[in-house]
C-alpha cells in the first residue's frame, strides 16, 4: 500500500486522567423550568451523560473496538500547505475487481461512521458488487493532523482525499458522503473528473429555481410543489431559521467557541449531543455510542476546536464557496439520499441521490436533479442526517444497486466492476 503504514489508536493514561479530572470538577449552568430542548441540550441529559463518562464509560474498550478496524496512516501534502499525517480506514476486499470507494465523513461525525458499512460492502455477494473501502479522518478531525495555516478550504480537503486514493494506487474511484462528505465529493468530482467516476450522496445539493429555470421557479412561487416535497422544504426552511446557530458561529468565529470545546468536555458533549439527537430520526443512541463519538473529538490529534474551522474556510474561500450557484457537473454519476448541500458546483459525473425524511436539509427533487446526471434515486421511509450509522443497510443497498449489474453506474471504474 505504497507509503501507508498500520496505525494503532492509543490514548495515553495521562489524557484519560485529565479527562476524568475535568469531568469531576465540571460546573454546570442553571436551567429554566420546563425548558425541554427549546433552549438547547437539557441539563439533566448532560449531567447524566457526563456522570456516565466519568464513572462508567470504558474508553479502553471503545479504543479496542476501533483498533479492530483496519487503521492506517500516511503522509499527504496539499499544495501550499505542510505535509499532514492522515489517518484512514482501509478495508480491501478479497474480490479481484472490487470497486474503490472513498467514504467521506462530516461534522460532528468521523471515520467511525464507516464501520457499519464494512461488513455489508467489502466482500460483496454473488448478486452484488464488492468494494475496497477507504475512510479517512479528514484533516483537523479524528486522528489526522491539524492544519496550522489559514485557507485550508474545500478544495484542499478534496485534494487530500484524492491524493490519498492515488497513494493507495486507486487511479479511479467513486465516493460516498453526507454532510461535508457530500460537499467534498462534489468538489472532488469537479477537480479530478478523470479519477472520480461517481458520487453517492446522502446530503443532496440542488439548484434553487431562478429565471434560468422558469417552470421550476413558477412552480415554487405559486406553491405548486408536490405536497410531500413542499412539507420537506418548509421543514428545511424552519431549520434554517431555528437550527443553524452552530453553523453561524463556526463559519464566522470558530476560535471563540473553540475555547469552550478545547477546555471543557461538558461543553463538547452538549455541543455534539444536541446534533446527534436533533438530526436523527428517533435513533436509539446508547450512552456508549454517544460518548465514543464525543471522545473521538476530545482525544483528536488536532483537538476538538480544529474541526469547526472547515465552516469558516468553506464560507470564506474564493473557490467552492458555500452559497454560490449550483451548476451541472457532467459525467460523474449521482446516487443520493435526502439531504441538501450548501456548496454548489458544476459536476458532470454520475450521481446517486438518497433521500431520508429527517435529514436537516431536503430539497425538491426537480432542484436536486439539476446538479448532474442522476442514475439512481431512493426515497427512504425513515432515517436522518447520519445515514451510514442510522440506516447502513439503506446506504449499502443503494451502492449495490447503483454499481451492480444493470445499475446506472455499473462498470464506471475501468477494470473494477465489483465482481470476480
């Protein structure tokens, strides 16, 4: 595997002791009577989880499970930036012609999200394709290095992911992503169309109608969208009004919130747990699941504050800036799930789009079909933002159909159709 070497997650005893000490001396705020979730993460929930984290949660057990994954590390350098040690999971299939699949996480997720997909996709079945799966910790996340220079935006995240695939000798590949993973997938498809052959997205970008699409614009302005899509759009618009405080903070002043996240495990827990609860479709989170996700941020190589900077850089970059008009990207096939991206790019690659009813951003289908050649769509009856964790069978099923025999992206990677 070229310059890649095995990697073992090993948090020091001193770091564990420091965490325990901080939890033991945590100071909690008061709370209004009957506040519920209206004001943010409830005090009782945070106290319960913090107590479990301090007294019962076994990081060494969680660490051992994470180390059962095929973890590796290699050095990748984005142009104009220092070299970075990049941690990644790499599960190679035994199937000779398995399809190289790049899985890209977002915030507040991590590489752990791929763990439920590995047993479903790596070895394939007699009637479905197999995949070589690569899931990096993005720079500033998990056990990858942090960036020390400003300006590391979506183009650079895409560059690191692409160079990782090239380092592993995958000259052509496909991607799967939600949240930032969806946006980075789109950037990869534009920057490296010779290598990125298809995207499967469970956060689906779209083009809001303008005069260039008069029929869609009239349908939108006159309230003539199909009823389910109108309700989803209204829910998305309501979330944009009341659920994006984190987004505005992290995209404008990430350093300020960073002091709380870096110093207080309770602050980090409350900041992330709110999203795990609000952005899922009644997923039954266990305390161990929540605290494993949060602990990956607490023990991350760059520290928990570093992960927020992707919002600022994406919002202030001259290239691939969030909110610029979404354009068609040819020749990159699309598969998707119901979610909506902020970054809007021209991509002519096969697209697969999967829609989940409790995704935080869900756009009308006619809008999402304007981003590139869509070869597969799937409407899911349940599921939310963290689809690979909540509904791994749905994501795996999409990929099997899209890239399997008879699928819209079958054989899209030269010499790698997923079958022996």
